[in-house]
C-alpha cells in the first residue's frame, strides 16, 4: 500500500470514527472506491456537489464520484435553481425582462407563478423534452433583507440598491462567502438615479442639492424658501430599511453629517411614495427615477445657474450628481451552468437593449459628437474662472473637436482617490470592449477635469494624474486585449469645463472626473 493510499485510508478511518452511525444526507465515493466523503448536501449545480463535511465546506467534481444517500439529486431530472433576494425595483421588472429575453435566445419556454406579492418563480422549460431546466426564484423584500438572506443561506444572489456594508462584508467572510467587494463578486446590472419629485401642479421646477438636503433635515420647511407658495413642505423618502432609503442617506445626508427630520414620512416601496407625492400639491419626495409614476421630476441646479435633469445620458455619464447603480452581489460559490450562462448574458450588448426597453439606464457605451455638446462648451466659456484664459479654452476645443465623447465616465468617492461603484463597473465594461477588439485601430484619450478650488495649474496636474490612473486601471483589467492596436493617450484640462456649480461638495465632486474620448 502506498503512503498516499495509507494516508487516504487513515483520513477515512478518522472520518468514520468521528461520525459513527450518524445519518448523513449523502456519501460521495470516488470511482475507484478508495475515498469517501459524507456530509450534508448544500447544493448540486449539475456538475459539482457542495457538501458540509467534518472538513468544512467542500466542492467536489460530480464526474469523479458516485452519490449515495437520501440527499442525492436525480441526475436525469436535474433542475438548475437560484434564488435572488432583495430590492423589488430590480426583481419586479428588470431581471424578469432579462430572463424572458434570455429564454427566447436559448429556446426555452417561460412560465411565471406568483406565490405572494413578495415571492415570484420563473420556470425555464426545454420545449422538446418538456423537462424543467431551471427555476429562478425572487424574494422581493429590500436590500438589507437580501444580504440577510444570503448570510442565512436562504438566497444565492443579492439584489441591492446600495453597496454592501462593512458589517455585511465581515459576516460574509466569516460565513465562507468570500469578499463581496472583490472583483467578480459584485456587478452593476443597471443604472438609476435618486430624483426629487413633486406633484405636476407644483410651480417649483428646480432645486439645489443643498436645499434638498435641508428639506430632509427640516432646516427648510416652507415652499416659500424654494420660490413656491407660503405653505409647509410635506417631505417623503424611502424607509431607512430599504436600499433606496440607505442610498438617500449616503448621498444627501452623510456628506454634511445631516440627520433626517422626524417630520419626514418614510415609505416601504417606490410606487406608494410616488403616488402619495403626485396627489399632494405641497409634497416633495426623493425616489428612484424608475419609479416616479405620475409625479414630476425636479432638475438639480446651483447658484451659478447650471441645471441638470436625470436624463438617460446624464445618468450614464454620471453628469447627474445623484446617480445610483443597481447591484447584484454574488458569493464565492459555483452556480449551476444555466445560471452562469444567464449571468454571462447580462454583459451581452443585446441585454443592454433589454435594460433600456424596460425603462432603466443601460451601460452600453455611446459616442457623443462634439456638435451635440454645445451646452457643455457654452458653459465652459460662460463659467470659466479667471485663471482659465482664452488660450486654454482654445487648446481644449482644438484637442477635442476631432473626437467623440464616450458616455463612459469615471468619478471618485467623496474625499478619496478611489473610483466610485459605477466607475469601477465602467473599468470592467471598457476593458471588456477592448478585449473584444471594439477599439482596435482607434484612438482612445482619457481626459482629466477638476473642480475650481485652488490654482488652475495645480488642478490641471491633479486631473492629469487621475487620467493616468484610470488609463492604467483599464489597461490592467483588459488582460487579453492587444493594446498595441489601440492608440491610448491621456490629456487634462483641469477646471476648464465644469459640469456643475462649485458652490457645494456635490458640485465639486461632479466636476472631478475623467472622460473618455475616441476617434
């Protein structure tokens, strides 16, 4: 007997001694009969068994073992199952639309059944065999409960309208789910935005971000302070238990250490909030752009006169300052082949079209000719600071006129050099496009811009460093791209083309960006 075989038998003997006569869900035996692993079957993805054994959680290739026990799956009638849990905004319309398109592409018939308002099941059936191939289950709760379900092993994928929290990250690591912030563990499936809304009859059409924050903290309580009638404001937001409620706090209150006024009404879902605001001429709400209903969106403005609406293009470029990505969080776990194919489909260009048709903002890069950017260049001239002279503006126009701007823009976390969540997703999107050869024989220019605080020369140098950093991040991510086929450059114009007013942290954050221009 070889030493290796002896070690295997010793390990097996120890295992049997410890478990004794305890009943186990499954016993996996190697084809040669030399090794057995017993434990509770956590999942089977059609290819691999995931077993909770005395050695911990093990993933075992099904092609190399035989399964015995009451927990063994029927290999001839295997069904790929996955449970999504979390934000209804994602699970009610967006993902079902994508599942339907995926089913059509792969020739499956699709059947929907709804156990309750909060639980929906989609079955994908092979029309030739009549056998169910996959079940996609949705638990429509909120982002917090989605993460809780994942940690409790009651869900496989989280649908979230916010980034994972530090406590959730720690608990996920302890539960063996891996680092949910690691590359490949999170995915921005679509883009959305927080928007202030009012009833259609309300005369107020614009609001500044600081004013919106002051309404939520109670510092502004009357419409007269916003240019409206002399009546109290009835404010509405999503409940703090929801992902949108948390995003509202993170984007509007946290930057100024604000506290939500107890007079503000919290809502558990977007349609209910929008309906309430649309009926009340003196209400003001903050909700998802995808769930405004019959209410009217207010544009965001500043003292310098800029006004930005939550248009599809402004959200995609993050020019609108309250963009809000929609996330899927995936644990470090192997999914069934059908589920992996669906997750891969989400990156397909045709999936981006489905996302747009479902009423959400897709991430497919678009090229914007300079002739379509007249307002931006007019603002650059009108709002140029004292240190931005005509020569600098002429240099910028001369450099950018032959190019087109991509909607792929990179911005940074507040007070940080780290890219924000949407921009981290943009790194992956642009890198993938480069790997596919979509920019071969083209010129790609990363252009840095800054806010107007400080010296123009210093701001230009900072903007160039950011442009170089983004270029390097994208190049590193494009591991299989032939970068010699792409002319990659960096350029910087500092504060020469502001997108928002510099009179608030939100405006300055919007102005600090790296754009991508192509030819």
